C-alpha cells in the first residue's frame, strides 16, 4: 500500500528525529502545524493551517509521530506511557492503515481497526491509548470552517450523501465521533488513493496545494457516504436514527407517486429489512402502512386546500385504482374523499 510505503520511506534528517515527552513537546516551541495550550485548565489543541497531516504509529507501548511541518518532516518518538485527554478546535479524520486503535472519547472507549475511518468532533474530549493500540494510521486535521465548506460543497449528491453531509456538519457539536467501515475492495482502493494524494499535497506544499487537498477531501467524502458503512457513537445512535428517518420521510414525500422499496434501497444503500425496522421503531407502522399514511395525509391536504377533483388528487398521491384509494381514505379518516372535502369546506365557512 502506498501509504504504508510512504511512512517508511520518507527521509527525515537526523536533527529532525526527536525524542521527548508530551510536556517537552508543548514547551519546545517547534512548528508542527499545531499548538497546544492550557485553556480553562484543559489541554487544548489548535491547528495553524486549514488542513494538517501526520502519521502515527502505535507499537509495543510506544507512539511515533511523523509530522509534515512547514519546513521538513519531523519524526517524534513520544516518551510518555500514556497520553492525557485533550480538546481541539478542528475535526480529526483518522484512517487506520493497519492494526487497531483504541480511543477514549468523552468517557466512551471506541475501537477502530484495519481500513476504518473515524471522524472525531471538535471539542470532544479524547485521548488515544498507547498501551492498548497497535497500528499505523494517517491523521488529517481539518479546520471547522473548511470542514463545513468541503462537506456541504455544491456537487451532485445522493439522498444518503445529502443526509450525511448535512448531519455531520449540523451535529458536529453533538456527535462525538463517526466511524466508517469499508464495504468493497474497489472503493477501498479509491479511498486510499484520495488519502495518499492529500498527504502528498500537504507534504509537498507546492503552489495551490491547499485547494487541491480540499478537492480530494470532497471526493473522499463522496466515496465514504456511498461506499462505507457508518456508525455513530452509542450516545448518538438514537439521534442518527431520528434524523435518518426524517430524511427517508422527506424522500418518500417527494416521490409519492413512484416510491417503492427498491428506490429507497438504491438511494440510501440499506436493505429493505433496515427500512422496515427503522420505520416501525419510529412510527409503529410497517413501510407499506407508513406509505399509505403519507399518501392519505397528502390527499387530505389537497382536498382541504385545492380545487382539484378527487381523481386528480388520487393520481397525484400515487394511486391508480379508485376503489382502493376510496377504501384506504375512508379507513384512515372515517369519511369518503367527497364527504371529507364537504366537511372541511363547511368548517372553513363557519
């Protein structure tokens, strides 16, 4: 893999190979593209450019960092047995090249393994376990404004991509982390390629490197949201299900005349059983029952607010059989469409 090869092949000048503790690192004043300060009694990290990249190797109770600073690469062997918890003002993207990483995030222990990607929210208190981790990873630190800009970019998106981008940005202060797990070798190769290009651009710092890196981040997100499975931390699972349900409902409402289960599975990359379980948990209804509910609710609205005839409304909400439509409408409201319109018209007049 190119990422692994790069880590072991990048030349580091002897004077840039450092061994120090975390406290010494904070006090040394060297430029690693980030700073660490005490703020309100807590360790707080800030980055000094929009996108920063580093490698981290956890091996036999030791942590080695390879930083790409503004000058030349710095290889840092950290002397601490464990890290202290810290906050940051940026989003962290971590790709596990090989091995396993254990991170404590807001009191929850999260584990990541080969080829998984983790987003850690800004302001989430976290620390990596040196003792319990054995891995090589790429760490990409992204300024919050750049993150929002990149992941809400004006590119063509599937409903799933729209959902992920909107909610990663909107709830970045609520979600502590988001884990992506690979689902196919071809997409994994593409992900690795984008990551390699981001690392190469940040390391090389040629004219326009930051804009090029942003472009690769956009492509990376597109691949993640269509080719990876993703999991929120336990605290956010309910919020995730609620927001996903809202997005599924919006999709169904916008496609009432044509929506079928295959369209949902194609748009959101889940199996039919997942949608049935999601809708059942949120509404108590099956997918079919919920679709009928949405169609009848739209028919009620049109009967109340328009002069369209009943047959036109029937077609607009996705029904082609008049008898079936009348039966479902009557079961739902207790009235036929004609009587429902007459009653609501009378209520408006009174």
